[in-house]
């Protein structure tokens, strides 16, 4: 009865958006680990990159990927 209320394409759409969300979280974790492992960045620049990624996630991550 539940399957009749939730069509197959809606299931695929939900899975797709969940997968995109998981990819986004994984990208944030990888970039934070790269920021804090980097020895050529000072503590202040690590803090600024972290704040930039926390408050403007899309712009911050793409800017970090381009800059580094």
C-alpha cells in the first residue's frame, strides 16, 4: 500500500539527492582535513579558510579548490 503512494521515479529522485548530500558532506570533510594537514598555511589562514567554508559553503569550497 505504501509503494502505491510513492512512485519509482520519486524513489530514484530521493536516492539521487541523498547521494548528492553524502558527496557534499564527504567533500567538506576532505577539504577540512586538507586545510588542517597543510603545513604551508599559518594558523590564521587555516582559521579564515575554515570560517569561510562554514559560513559560505558553496563559495568557500569552490574557492578553496581553485586557490589550492
